[in-house]
C-alpha cells in the first residue's frame, strides 16, 4: 500500500480516480512530457496509463506512485520503481509548470530519495534524465546525484543515468 509522505510544502499521496484530469493535463503539457518517456503521447494513452495505476500498479503492489499536492491542489506526479535500465530503483517525478522555479522539484526529489533509503532500505537510488534537461540535472546534482553513464537513444538523444548512494 502506497503511504502518504509529507514535506514542508507538499503532500505525496496515492492517486484517487478524481485525479485523472490533473494527471492527463500534466502529461499532455508539452513542456513536461517532452522529457518523459518518448515524449508527448495521445491523450487516450495518458488516460490509459492513469487507469493502469489502479488496475496494475496499485492492484499488484508493484511500486510506489503518488499524486503530488500543494495546498490541496494537484501539482505533480512521483514514483520510485525497480527498473532494468539502471539495475536498481529509479525515481521519477514531474511538476506542473505553475510549480516550477520555487524549489519544489528539489523538495519532491529529496522526499522520494528519502523514502527509498529509509523505507525501502535501498543503498542506492537512480534517476534517468534527458541530457538536455538542464534544470532536472541541476536539481539532482544539488541533492547529491552523480553521473554514472550515458545511454544513446534510438532517436539520437542522450539519457544521463545518475545515482545517489546512501
């Protein structure tokens, strides 16, 4: 069962069905989705992805996925999950552009990493970031992530693999 986490300004809690429109709006925003997965997806795909949070991720207790709220409003998405790409647990997070520039990304990433170390008892946590996503690279560098290697993508892009050890 995904627990609720609290930071100074954020609450990370399990999604509820009423979050669907906020989730879809976040993932449909090209400023956000350009750095997630393979980039922007059709709205129907994002709605299906949201549905799988309930029917697969939560139902099978696969990994932790949170709706991120500030002052009760949906402002983002967060997760920590095992992945073969990095051979360990990876953090993933996204904030709506209205929440950018106020340090919330740092606060959010720190909360997910702390959960990985303290609750999951991990000794190392990973992140994968598009090489041109300089803001996310700076956020993760600020909280102690180091560059491990690069992955050359089929589309010619580069993904940086970062790690933070306990």
